[in-house]
C-alpha cells in the first residue's frame, strides 16, 4: 500500500487552533486576576484605617497567598503553552 502524497497547499488555521489561542488568553486573564486578588488581599491591611476591618482582612492572608500562588501557577502554565514548539 503506497503512502499518501505530500500536501501541496499550506495549512490554514482551523477552528481548533483558534480555540487554542482563546484558551491561552483566558488562562492569561485568570493568571492576572488571581495575582491582583492575591496582592490586594495581602497589601490591603496596610491601607485600611479601621482597626477592626484591618484585623479581619489580615486574618485572611492565607487566602491572599493562595490566590497569589495560583495566579503564578496559571502564569507558568500560560508561558509553557505559548513557548512550546508548534508543529
């Protein structure tokens, strides 16, 4: 059985490659939002004037660290997707 002939026209972008770029953009958006939320939770106790509210937000620093680490993880996943060699 002979092999099929080599394609003569260049490959055109398909819906799946467009969906891949959309998924990449959404992953980048998640990364940026998580980093902003994490930094906001971690830094906001220094700018809040009410001592009661400042204590409440300071006690939720674990949530801020989690969001920050999650955002960095999403950023690394985005970088790996973008920098991978394309076929």
